[in-house]
C-alpha cells in the first residue's frame, strides 16, 4: 500500500505544480482510508521539493519509479521514498530513502539513538541510518516477492535541512552509517551518485508495484523466535520507539547504583512482549541477574515449552517466573525484573490470595531496576490492580526514580493503528475517529453461523497460518467432569466444542489438535495468532445502537468476576463500572490477537448488525 507512484518524469512535473503535497494527500486518502495531519502535508511539500532538486538531473533515467509513503507489510510504519529500477547486473532494485527535516541532532550514550527536536520538544529517536536500515530489513522480511524476484534494497537518508552531519557522524554510529549512508542538504550530488550507482536504468515502477502487491512472507511469532533470542541472536528488528525503549532500558541497567522504575505503555500488538524477551536475552548475556515476569501462566508455559530440550528445566524456570514469587525476596536481590502484562498484577499472592502486601511493591523492592510493560485497557480480572498510578506510588515509597515511554506503532492486526482505534470505538470503550474499519489493513469478517466461522479458521490454519477460535467466558466448563460433553453449544447444536482447558491447559495455543477446541482469555492473553476467530457471548449485546454489557451472563466457572456480586451489594456503582470494564477489555483483547485477520460471530443478532454497520 502506498500513497503515490509514478515515473520520475511525472514526479518532477507534479512537484513543479507547487502542490505536490495535495497530490500525495489525495492518493493517501484513497489508499489508507483517512486523512493526514497538516504537519505531514508541510513535510511532504518541503522534503519532496528538496528531493526533486536532486533527481532533476539529465543523468537520471526518466523511467525510474518513485513511490511515496509505502507502508511496510504487517506494521504501521511507512517508507518515505522508494526509487525503483534495474542495477548493472540486470536485477530489480530499490533505493529506500528516509527524508528528514531535522536541523540538528546530538548523540546519546545509547546504541542507534540520537536526540533531536521533534513533536514540540527534544526527544530520543532512532538514528536516521538505523531507522531506514530497519525499514529496509522489515521489507525484506515480510514482502515475499523480495526473495522470489531477488529484489535488491539499498537504504539511505537525506537530511536536506542540515549542512553538516555533526554528531550523527560520530564514530559510535559507524556501524549503522555503513549500513545506510546519510546525505545533508549540501550533499545532493553525493546522493545522486548513490542512487545512480544502484539504478542504471528505470523500470517504470515495476519493482514498486511488485512490492506493493506482494504476498506477505510467513510471520515470525515471538514463541517461534524464542530460542534464538535467548541465545543472543537478533530475531526481530526493533523499529523507532521500540529501539528507543530497548536502548534506554539497557542504559538504565548499566547504572544500577540507584533504584529505578521504567514504565512502558503500549496497546495490543505494539511489541511489548517482543521487547520484554529481547531485554531478558540481552541482560542475561551481560551477566545480569534478570527475570521475565508475567501474571498470566499461558505465555510462560508456551515459552518454556519452546525452550524445553534446549535448556535445562531449572534454568528455564529461573528465567521465567510468576508475579507472586517475590513476597519474601530481600531488597535489591535482583538486578533487573522485566514485567510483561503488568496490568494483570494482583495485590496479594499465593494460591488463596493471602500472601504479601502488593505484587507491584514487592517487585520494585526486589530489584534495582523494574521494567513494567502495561496496557490498562487489558485488565480482565477483578483482582487485576496493575496501574501506572500504583506503580508510581510504590516507586515513590521505595525511593525509586521513575522513567516512562510509549509504544504506539502497531505490529499486529495487519499493522493497522486504525484497527485498534476502530475496536475501541465499536465497543464504545472510548470514542475515536475510526468509525469504519479499513478492510485494506486487516481481514475482518462477521459470520452469521459459528460453524462457518470455525470452518474458515480451520482453513486458515490448514494453510500454515496459525489460527484458533476463542470466546468470551460465557459457558460452563462441563467437560471437566464429563469429557464426553461439549461446553459451548450454539445454533441449536449445529456448533459445539469444548473449552481448551480440558486437555492442554496453558499450552492450548501450541497444540495442533487444539484447532478443534475454543480458547478463552486466560490462555491467549499475551500471545498472538495469524488469524483469530472470536465468539462473542451473551455478556455483550447491542440495544438500539448502544453497547450493553451483562456480567451475569458470564459462566459461574469464571474466576475473573468472582466477588463481583458481593461488591454489588457493598459498592454498586464501582461494581457496575468494573464489570463493564472486564467484559469490554476481554473482547478488546480477544479481537486483537490476530496478526493478519479477525473473524467474529455474535450470539446477539443486533450486535452482529452493529459490527457489520461499522465495516
């Protein structure tokens, strides 16, 4: 998907009109389904004019392709410019250019990170060479046509408002610069030579169109890549704010003379778990006493399963642990504790919930550096207390310095930031501008029959794309006592299935035969699929266009609402809000498990119509 594509000859004519930004804007709205900001329009106008001055040269083949705002498959990131043609060996080739309006930048102590004025203040951001190299690498990873057609990619950046590179050329960034050179406004002739060295003739946009229409290469799941990451291999390319968070965390870990807390906010699919495991790998390799912590057992079980036979069980258990393991841990006993899904932390620990004071406090107390990855819209249990406010409160009490950052870019749900905003708006979780879904970004379908949904998910799974059906916890777990019975029975028996809990427990998502079962929030939160099928139960319905939640329609087996009836008597207003939050957060989480697509069946016909009206 891209906003603009033409030969250089037409691009130069479009720039000469003085309204290139308007032309790009029209293509952007058509391709991406929404408008962009005035700031980006100004950026297009200024940067594309500067680039045209370089490309407007008689030596430049006039049929070289020019692509603007090319979305990298499976991410929400966009490549500024792709130039396409053929190299001296006759291979299809692309030159990827990151355009920067920066006027200056200063070095930092973090690898691949610089500081510059952006978004109204000075911020840590990816070095231009690292940024454009990482974009190029992701294009190679996810666009299948790159390998099929042996397409060559050559990244670089053009900082047209700068006269000198200054700190950007510091020796500490030499490895990144060698991967992707930089050119200032005074280096236009050098940028031209770089382009011409790779594009000896044009291809009339053939390569750009091949990339834009490419099949998506098999996605790399976190669980699949785990072994390599623990061994220190770079299994995932970290982009932009992911890279900033990673390097900032490592910088904190290298200065453990005072207690620190790092809060990283991020919605579903922004890479929280990828970062958490990457950090664990690096910290352990640097001989630091570090642990990965999550309240939910499912991710730990999956990761441990992937590592079994590769590492001793004692070592696996030492690296991955539950959130209730620090009740009696001495202060600063660990160097770093990395907490994934921090919103799921509880106050008390132990089987009966009677140990300790608060898991957040105990984690901060136990480590010199505590890193909390959190999304408060994923609290799905009455006992979930993880919040930024509480983390800050306990950090202050224990004398810890607090830092924070945000992960905003989407790497699941087809790479669409708009999809998550659409889910929030459609569920009335919070109002957003995304009233209708962008079908170009994610395969979203509403089914009128649960059997058809299950068949569609099975078909995707059979084609090599990991896919499973999940549901809201609205049906009792009767198969626990009677394995011959099914738990979820719909459409007068036309569809019936067992909960995943019966046989596979937390490893449900790993087992091939679990395609016949239905998962729940407790066995898929923190994990991801290629396609997810979601059965929305009677705890969520629609009445005259208004979303209604009803926790009374949850199963009596559901521990996540146990105690809500008592709360309803003691504090009814709090209970109503909490019950609504649990239901909406549950479905928000389920609807965002798919990297490529989400299929939905609603037990309430009006809710089904509500979803369809938003497509």
